[in-house]
C-alpha cells in the first residue's frame, strides 16, 4: 500500500505540486484539460483499486460472479417460482441475471466512488491533483468485475438457447451509460461524505431502494405507455431493459426509455461535477 501511495504522489508531483491559477472558480470550469494531463495517475489509481480488491481473498475474482449469481438464485425462487412474476417469455434465471450483471456493476461503482475521497485521505492531504480523478478511478475499477460476470451471462445464454445477435454492438453505449449513471450520484455522495461522514450509512438503504425501483425482478412491460417511458427517468431502468433487449431480444424496443435514462444520467452527472468542483477546495481541510 505504501508503494502505491508513493508512486501516486510521484505522478501527481511530476505534473504540478499545487493547484493551477483560477482553481477556485468551481462553478465556471471543470478543468477537463487538467484531468487529461493527469491521465497516468488515473490509470495508476484504477489499477491499484483492482489489485487491492482481490488481494488476500480466498475466492479471488470469483466474487465478481458470486454476488449476482446468488441474488439471481434468490430472485428465481421468490419472484420466479413463488410469486410467478412474468419475465417476457424468457427463463426467469436468465431474465434476472441479465439485469443483475449491469446492476451489480452500478451498485459497486456507486459505493466505491461515494467512499473514494475519504478512503484516499492521505493522498489528498499530501499533494495537489484533480480530485475528480479519485471517484472516476473508483468507477472504472469495476469494469473488470462486469466483464467477468458477463462471461457467465453468455454461458447462461448458450445454455438456454439464446445467441447474441447484431444488437450486441449496443452493449458498448450501454456500458458507458452505466458508468455515467454511477459517476453522477457518486460525485454528489463523495463530496457530501467528506463533510458529513454519516452519508456512507445511507448508501445501503439507497442502493436497496434503487434495486427494487429498477425492473430487475420484474419487466417494465408491466407498465403501459407513457408511464413506461417516464419510468426511464430512473437511469438504471433504461440500462437494464436495454441490456435485455440487446442480449435476449425482448419484444419491446426500449429506445424512448433509454433516451430518458440517458438525459437523467447526464443531468445528475453535470450537477454532481459542478458541485464536486465547488467543494473541491475544502477537501484537504475537512477530510
């Protein structure tokens, strides 16, 4: 850990040891150019988070698959067998797992980004670098877990007789939408968590509520239009239905829902980024 911290400090100091002029104008600029100049530090922190996640673990990368898999088992028993929730004529285990893979990635990224500043207090107090790099690296570190779980999802698809089609090209934009959806509220929560440490205790309640407010255990086709499109204002609703449409060829095209989800995600991200920049100058003192 000390080696990671030392190398991170070296990368940051190599660029610049103090904030650039105009650093207090948080509402007028996001300084994306500075963010690009520190891209080496972004890569380093992302790789560090990935290595730490699996260091000294008994099952290693299997944890990336076990969480969505066992959640799928529980959902299949209670929602699929007992409650007999419809699943758009798709086997319920596959129906739920196709939604749980992107959801688990989102929930992990949200939790990591929300706690990222407090978890990197030593680095923040020692040297200047764009603090935005820290929550962004926390979100990116979850991509590895996503692809590991996605391989299992592809195996389940083959088992149930589903073959990926040309729609698979839309998986990339959906992955980008997940990143944006997680980073937006993650920036809000990360900045708030520096000043109000009890924010982290709200995260389990937030993610649990968001889980059941998202069409994971049930299809959004239960809602008629225009309510179904409005449901897309829940950003993860569009992502989940988009993934099912891309991978499982569900009958209803979720285009309007995805558009609503993308607009909502971008709005939250923009607000979170500006709030984060406004509060950035106080992080070293409060943390």
